[in-house]
C-alpha cells in the first residue's frame, strides 16, 4: 500500500467504519484452520450482536491475499443447512481487503446475538519446506496467514486455531506487538493444535491504522503425511446419448505431485523396501481412491500410450431415483509409476452410466433435464484449471442450464461425432481452483423433437441405400469398348 | 449316367449359376470374417496397442501424416532420431503404409466417424488380410477354378505363416504388402492370359503401390521377369506376353521411381537389372519374330546367330562395365546374405543380429503351414501336369520362395501365399474327384445302394458344407479335370488299349476320402487358432503372466518406464539405448534417441555399442559428446525375461568391434574357459562394462543377504554389486525390466567424477596414487 496518502486512507477507513461499523458488534470470532496439502479449510465463527436493530446486512472483511487464494466461500447461520446469500463488494485496491455482505435471514433485534459461520476453502496456500526431499525423507509444509481476522466491527474476543492432521509442528511464529489485546501468552501449542489468542477488545480492524500497526503474518511449519496433490488441468467431457440411453463421462486428468521435489533420484529398491516394511514415504503417491457415481459400467483408464491395467473398480448398483442414497463405485487407481515429489502423470478416465440415473423428462414443457456433476473430487487435491463440456443429443434445442456457482466462461459450440449429420450442441464451462466443495451438479435442460431422433437412422439408411444403388447401377453398365467381341 | 448320390433335378443352369455365385460371395465374406477375427486375439487378450518395434515408428509417422497433412509428412525431417544427425523421414521410408492409413483415417473423418488413428493403424493389418484372401481367391481362380480359389482364400486367411505378420497391432509394411503382392501377381497373370494392356497397367499400378509399401517389392521385380524369361526360353513367346510385360514394366518402373526412397534404383542397381534385361530381350525376340516373318529361314538363321552373339557380348560388357564404373550398384549385403547364409555374420553383424534374419528352423515350417506343407508339393506337381503359362508362374514362385524361406525366417511370409495356392489346387482336385457324383458306366460292378441309408446323415453334412462345389459340379458336367489327367498319366495301363472304366464307385469310397480331408481341415483350423492365440498374438510391449488364481497379470514395465520418461524429463533429454528400443522410445516416450531400428548408420550404432561395452571412464566422454542425458537398459534378471540387453550384449560388442577392433575385443567378454558368465567368474572387462554395471547395479541388495540369482542366466551374482560413478540410477520399473540412468554432468570443481564421488562418501583419498610419481621424480 503506498504510504504517500496515509491521510486519505485514514479518512476512507473512518468513513467505512462510520457507514457500517455501528450496526453490529462481534462478541467473539473463532477461526479454525484445518491445515492440509494443497487445500486448506477455514471455518470462521462470528458471534454477532446487533447494536441498532435496523440492518440485516452483515459485512465480512477478507484480506486481499486470502481472497485471491479462496476458491470457495459460504456463510451460514450456525445449526442451519441453508447458506446465506452473499454479495461481494467491488474491490478497492487502495484498501487491501475485500468486503462481503451477508444477508441475514431477518433483521436482528437490538442486543440479540447470532452465530454466523463463514466457511472458506483456500487453495495453493501451502508450500513445501524444504522444497526438495529425498525419497525416504519426511514431508513438511508451511502455511502463512494473518494473525487477526479483520472486521469492520469491534470484536470482544478473537482466537485462531490451526489444526494439523498429525501432531507434529516444526515451528510457528510468535506474534509481536499484541500486548494491547492479551496478557497471557499470545500463542499456545498443544498436540495437533496451535491457538493464537484469545485476543480481547479489538476495535474495528478494517482501518489502515490497525492493519499497519497490528496485522501481521503468522507462519506454521508442520508435517504432512499425505502427498500434496494438484490437478493442473482437468477436462471433463460428458456426452448424453438418447439412442444408447447412456451418459458417458470422460476425464482427461493431469496429475501433479506438488509436494517437495525429489532430491537425487528414484530408487526402486528403496521404494520396494519401504512398501515391504509398510513405511511408505509421505510424499509418494502410489495409489489413489476415487468415488465414482453408482451404477456405472464400462469404466476405462488409459493414458497417452495405452491401457493401464493396474486399477480395480468396485461398481455399486445404481440408486433408484426416489431413494436418497450416497452409494459410490470405488475406483482404486494406481498410476503407471509411483508419483514422487514434482512428478507428473496424465491419464484418461471414463465410464458409462445409465442415462435414466441422471436424466428426467418434464411432461409439462416437454423438456429433458440432465444432472451433470462438475467433477469427481480427488481427495485433498485442487483442480487448478477445469473445463467441462456437456454434449447434448443431436437436434437438442431450447438449451438452458443452471449452475451451482458461476463459471469463468460459458460457450456453446457444435460437436460432431459418430453418425452425426448436423452435429450436437456442446456447452463448455471453464472453472478455476475447484476443490471437493465444488463437486456439485450442473442442470441442463433441453428439448429434442422426434424428427431429430430419427435423423441418425435416416442418414445411415440413406448412405447404405446409395451404396447399394451405386453397386446395382455399376453391375448393369457395360463399359467394354469393343461391343462386337462381347457378342462373340 | 448313374450317380453315387441323388442330385436335384429340374434346375435351370441359370439357377445353379446364380446359387453358386451367391454361395461364393457368402463363402468369401465368411472367410474374410474368419481372417479378421482370428487376428483379433491380440486386441482381446491385451488391448488395442501397436506391437513390437518397427510398428511404433510407422504409427508415429502415421500420426504426423494424419495430423499435419501429406506434404508435411513428405518433407518431414526428424531431428529427434539418430541424434545429433537426424533423419529425413520422408525420403527414407516406404510411405505406402502410412498413406493408406492416412487415407482411411481421412475418409472416416469425412464421414463423421471420428475413429482414433491408433485404431485405424491397429486394425489395418486384419482388414487387409481380408483383401489378401480375396486377391488369393482371384489368383487361384486363374490357376484352376473357383472352388480351388475359395480353398486358397480360406487357407491364406488363417494360415499362421501370414498371421504372424498381420495380427491386429502389427502395423508393419507386410500388413498391406502381401495383399499387394497377390493382387499384382493376379493382374500379371490376367495380363499374360489376355494380352491385355489394361491388366498390365493395373499390375503396374499395384506394383507401384507395393514399391511404396515394402522393400520386398524386389521380389515382384524379379519374379515377373523370371516368369517372362522362362516362357521365352520354353519357346512360349507370344504377343500376349509382349503386351503384358511391356505395359507392366514401363508403367511400373516409371511409377516406382516416384517413391523417393527408391529413386533411380530401378535403373541403377543390380537387383532391378533382371527386369530391364528381360525387357530388352523381349524387344529383341519380338523384333526377331518380326524379321523372321519377312525373311527366308537360312538368311534368318545366320542373322540370328550374328545378332545374338553381338547383342550378348554388348549387353554383358555394358552390364559389367557399368557395374565396375559404379553406375550400377552391386548387390547389397542383404542380398548376398540370401546366397551365403554366413555372409552377414562375417561382414554385417547388424543384419545378422536380427532374429528374423536367421535361417529357418524346420519345425517352423510345420508350425506356420501345418498340413499345407505336404499338400504344397502335390499342388506344384499338378501345375506341372497342366503347365499352362500361369502354372509356370506358380512353379517358379514355389521354387524361389521355398529357397528364400529356408534362408531367412522372415521370408516365410513370401512362401506362404504360394503354399496356399498350390495346396488349394491339390486339395480341390482331390475333393472334385471324390465329390463328383458321376459313376463309371460299368453296370456289373456297381455297388449295391444299401450303404446309402446308413451314411445319409454324414452325407448330408458333407453335401451342405460343400454345397458350393456340388452346385458348381452339378451345372456343367465336369470335363477333363486335372485329376483325371493325373490318373491318366500315372495309370499303368498303356495307351492304345481301350480305356478301362475308371472312377470312384459308391458312396463309401468317397466318404472315406472326403471325411479324411475334412478332418485334416478341422485340425488345420484348430492348429491355426492355437498357434495364433499362443505364439503370434503377444504385443511384446506388454507381457502377460498368470496370477496364482489363474487370472491374467499384465507386466507393463516398458510402458511404465517410457511414460515416466515422457512425463518427467525435459522434452529435449536425449536417451541412449540399444537400437532395438529406439522406435519404442520415440513413439512412447517421445524423446530423442541416438540410434533406432532404422539401422542406417553402422558407425553410430557401433558408438553406442562401444559406450555400452567399455568401462565407465571410457564411456563417459562418449556419452557427454553425444549430449546423452539418460541411458536405458533392459534387464530381465529379476523376472526371467530372456530378451534383455545382457543377452544381446555380445552383438553390441561385435558391432563395436567391427569399427574399433583395437579397443573392443569379443574374447575379453568371455571367461578364460570361453563361457559367457555374469557371476563371480565373469571376466574383468565384462564386469567393468557399462552394460553389466547398469544391469546389476544394486541388484544383489534386493535379495537382502540371500543369494542373488539372475533368473535368465541362472547364475548367482556376487554379494557386492557394481558401483557407478558417472551415472545415477534415475528410474527402475516395477519388475526391474527397464532401468534408466541419468548421466552426471561434469563435476563443478573440475575433479573427475570418481574422486568427487569418493570424496562425498567420506572416503579418504588414496595416497597410493601420487607416491609412485614422487618416486619417479626422485
């Protein structure tokens, strides 16, 4: 932030505090960070108290850095399933933070309290440290975040918990300059949890003064015993076929081990020794378990040079529509070679599923509705760049779709494949930084008239007819030059 | 006329003809189906994958053709092959195969059938085998008749000798070449029979296609002239021969010169001189015929003598002169090795090192041809009996191909079609004779009809299965078949005496022979299926073994390592391996290679051989000079995979020795007793060679103190394995079949890598080295 205009910034901070700072107060803010590999889940609970009783808009502040890495954001009232509508304000680059307005279910009366839960998923926020590791070494990651959860409202008490999967922290930052907020130790570490705070009586912190004076980065360095996975590119093509009553899904997956880069070389002997003694190195991915939809068949797994025969699929029967079920087909997938730190592996995974499992027909407007999952979640992995192509049947018209969250771009093109004459409409959606929370469905509705269905048989019949007609004609034409000889 | 079994009456000849024609079409369609289906074992047992070595290059080239277009392919310079030399692919390849796949691919895509190019390549060979069956049918039809044609088509469709080269995935030149061979021969026979310039030109067009597709086109180039020459020598010169040969030769030669890889060879190398010579001879003979029709016989005789003398002298002198001058290239080594089987081993170890260039073992004939191998001579004898012009062709073809097949395993492929044709002629003559219902008109010797009732079901079977022939036989009464001629020729009865009644009486005599023949055919089918599924359907890229519960377990080490290279090394990383794996590395790992299966540069291959067979210190400068980043070796010791590099090692040594006889000597790699060993008793040179070290690096440690056994060579390795100073192990596949080593860069401090390594391991530098120097100074 440029330091030339401190007064301007100060005034703008005051103005924003005046504009919204009066209506609420945070009685407590608890932030829980679940440290992971490439994905970090952050749950922040705001215990809010209404001061004026007129506003039902609560404003949340997120620092610019965090917002850049946040790929999923959801606000809820504690204990309720329904997420609250959020509206992000335009980013003001001079401030360095983003403001998100959350619309509460109803206006909160004066002095009434409410627990608001903000769930965010951060991606690409951890870094391996050291950046290289030998085949048998441990894997440790670093994660950095701001000490204080900033808020336009004053906060009575605030704490930040950082939880790792294994109780092995290598180091953490001890915050400085927090005497104003606490008399105890500013940070306590025990087992798998590090707690910053509690910090008391924090004023409205979305001010330049507070941020420059008190806000600071805290870094934790921790062991992580799962490989850090990243999917730099994912392309999913979903093809709907009414003739085959089939929904084919094909994923082109580029997998990258984003953990510490392998130092030295891979030794098969060491790897085999490790797996023999059941002490696999934490950053080596040798197998992956994926949850594919129930009722799938003809699953295939190949890469650029052919079929990979090292996978097992336990297919579950498809769940009837009126039943609520969460059955999955389990795919145990082994890459051709164990994926060590910094290594890549690209492959293609596909399967067929009965169309009736995910499609339905609306009698009232004569349209089909198909439910298409955006992605199959990879455990603990982030999909940096995703493209979803939904190919509708030939002749589909009135195409509409509804997205669970907005896509970066949406285009409609034409895709031509087997036995097509005019091609099929293809919807393309692009996404960035998808995580397990984004594994939701897109709903596509379209109309297909009967004549469009009959296009294919007609085309095939016409082609065969013309071939036979040509053959009949050719048999009956005499191209001999010397007709006399023929007569003899 | 009495018949052995009742025939339907009241059929018009048109009905019989139409039924026969329909049955023929159905039979051909079924044969095509069987030919295609029996080649799909590889796809069903494994997957739709390109097999072996050369097909990987063809596949890669086809991908370039399909994705970038024909002109790009034509001008393709591949800098990643033969690094750092590169390879002009467009000019050093027979493009027919790639062009065929490219055309099929583009047609399918134009019809909105977006088939993957890999599937086009994989299924090309089975598809063309169906066409081969048809071409063989047409060819054999010219030799005898349709029924023999159908038999020949069925034989060629499933005979293992041809399947071995044309299973799905075996995407090699031979896949389309055999069809082209048979069809060119058919057109040639047709042209010869009819004296038709049209068929001569069609033969030339298919000859051109063949030239563009396979180096074996030289077989046609010499077969047809030889046939023409023999016809002339037998005094069978005719204008039909003149028209057919000239139209084929002129058009075919001009067309074949359009293939860049062939270029001016048709007029400048010895292999093609025969065709040119016969062409010239034909002109002379035709001219002589013309002159003779205008001159008296004495004048003509003296003219002929003088003319022949002069032309002979001039022609031979010109040929010898041009060969000496170098305008006509002498026979290449590959051809010498056809005359002298020991030639290649002595002078061109690269050719001799290929297993398919070894002489054929005799069981291979039975394995590849089964009962056809003893029907084949019978068929050739039948050709002699009739000896029309086209039968001469089969005889010459049979004699030549039999010889070649004995010399080289891979030329079994050239023999197979003629074996099928000749056997079909023999077998169909046999069946014709024994299915023919006419009985000799000797009433008193007629067999009572009581056997009819007992054999009627069997008879029904035979009649339905051979309905085509029955229908054909039922139409026109069989006149003089080859078999009746044979009987006449071999009959002890002297001519002149009234011919006694001959033929077969009754149904039982017929059934014995027919059922025997049928059972032979059944066994043939079983044999073919078994051989195909067991011996010829393995992709060799993927190995199969069985789990303890009997399920198939795939050993996929090659692709594991190649894919690792492809995904985790820089795109410019140069990989050195023995040439066998060059095409596979280029195709699957997509990385530059030093040498590959093209083997055009012996010195380059010898360089790799030298690097592999010398010690680390000697090999390291070679590796660095060639920018080698990774060295790949195949090691089968853990799994018992016998086709590994240690077993090929002696060829590397021999080839390197051919270029550097002072530095590499084959005897050094044997024990003093002359054994080839890898255990404690291995020679010092062997133990220090890069290949040995890379193969056994850390191998003994795998056994954790137990005896480390090499399962291929059944030898126990020393407890302390070799160490490497100039290379690092970069990747080893799951079953240790592929081992990849990274070449170290020079030490940044300028030490040699050995001492740098020793320093890093904390070993003190040995004082012993400088001391002698000091002493010497003192």
